[in-house]
C-alpha cells in the first residue's frame, strides 16, 4: 500500500498545484479544433515561461 501511495503522490501534487492547464488540455483534446487549440495553448504556455509574474 505504501508503494502505491508513493507512486501516485507526485501526480496528486501536480494536480493540486496546477489544475487549470490539465483541464484546458482535456477540453482541447475533445474539441473539434484540437490541433489549432493545442498549438495556441502551447504557444501561450511557452511564452509565459520567461516572465517572473503570472
């Protein structure tokens, strides 16, 4: 049981810290314009990496 908790803990922390990008990715996958939406999301996320403020 301890091994299962240890393996799932990093995923749980990731979801706790940043749920909005995960929700956005799920919505993009099921949309009609999945490729265009994914490209826009990726461009927006990579553009924000250089800034220090959210």
